[in-house]
DNA sequence: GTGTTTGTTATCAA
DNA sequence: CTTGATAACAAACA
C-alpha cells in the first residue's frame, strides 16, 4: 500500500543513485499493465537517460533526456522497485542478508513477481515487481501528463498550496464523510487508507464525520495532523504493512509508529480503550471511539 | 467457496 | 457542468 511517504522514500533514493544513468535494455515479463505497449516501451526507452525522479501524489515520474517523454510508475497495492548495482549482482543476486527481504523480493532477481526489468548503464538493474499486478508502467507525452496532473491531482499536502484557506474551502464544498474526501486524489494528493486513519486519529476526528460540518479548530488540527504524520512517515522511510519495501528490499520503519491502522481490538495508545474497525466507503477504517469525536 | 485487502476508475443518479 | 454514491477490477491468501 504505497502512499505518499513510501513513494517519496523510493523517489529520494532513486534521485541519489540513478541520475544520468541510461536505459540499455528493457525486458517486459508481463504485458498487462505496460502502456502504450511493451514493444513501444522497449524501443523508445533504450538510449534515453534519466534526468530526474519526480513524484505527484502516489505517482512516480521519471524525467527523461527526451523532454517530450516521461516514464510513469504506479505501485498501487503491491508494487516494488528493487535496485541492483553490478557488484551486488556479482556477489550473488543481492547484497543484503535474507532477513531484510520480504517474501516477494527474497532470493535472486528477476523472480516470479518481476513484471518489468530495466537494464541501465554500468550494469545497474531496476526491477519492477508486483505480486498482484495492479501497478502500471506508462510512457507518456509531457503535454498529456501535464493535463492529467492538473485535472486528476489535488495539491501536495506538504506544499504551500495546501494552505489552511484551501483546506477550509475544500471541506466546505463537499458533503461527504471526511475520510472519503481525504482519500480522493483529485481533492488532495497522496493520502491512502493508512495515513487517512492515522491523521484523523491525531486530529481526534471520527472518519464518518461529514466534511462541511467540521468546526474551524478541527479543520486546522486535521491539516496539521496530515502534515505531521506524512513528515514523520517519510523520516521513518514509510510503512510496511504487507508488501512495501525500499530500493534495497528493506521494510519501512513507520510500521512501529502506527497509532490506529491495523490495531483493531488492541488498546488505544492514548486512552487504553479498544480500537474499532468499521467499513467506510468500502475501506477498512480504524479509529478510537473514545478519543475521536 | 467466501470474505478481505486498496488505489483507481467507471457508471449512474441527482 | 458538479458532486455523490457505489460497484467493479486487479490477484492472492487465510
């Protein structure tokens, strides 16, 4: 379940390691979620260099030496990007001990979950693994990308655009459970099920509350809670609940700091009451009925 | 066989 | 046009 902090962790690591690398060969093992087609991807990408890794919400954007083209990677639920350098390959598949790997990436690569493999210059290899095949890889024209980003993506919660005024107006305009609004990527980018539940707990607001009925203090607290939890989660390199791992196959450490997500039946860390789990807008939703109003 | 898991989109209603 | 509600889909697992 990679959300903003998980994708940001990967983006930062890629930016430190792969700027200037050139695509030498692209191997597509599973065609399903590669667009516009595997052959197009293979042909167009080879020879291009990586300029920079960007992120918008949960979407990873690779800027290429062909300014008109961008490589998009969405991890959806179970996608992983694993990076190997040459000496790691020579050392026997990977450089990390087995216990730092999850099942999906354990052992040598490519494995049965590898959907696309990028061979880069200097022997570097980037693997896109995706157990459930929900994620995608797309080569897209810059103009088209820009129009999609404008329409389908709300402001980044950590940018200036996500101001109190903006947030107040957004909540006022909508009459839906606050959780539904926070999950809506065209309203705010990057939040998913985990960080929405965590933010609402920190802000002491029940996920079922209708957005336009929150009072001023609650709106203010919620905005700060969202920013706080995202910044902290990035610092801890994301949350691993099931499949997320970083470039080296390592789990995210924020899992140890979750307050409500995945804690159904356990005691609230603030008040000791039992954490509840309900289904809201089709999603598992965790909250404390004593701390949240 | 059944119910769950989540990010996203399609579809229909108002 | 906007907004809301809900189902569907991807694939796997307990």
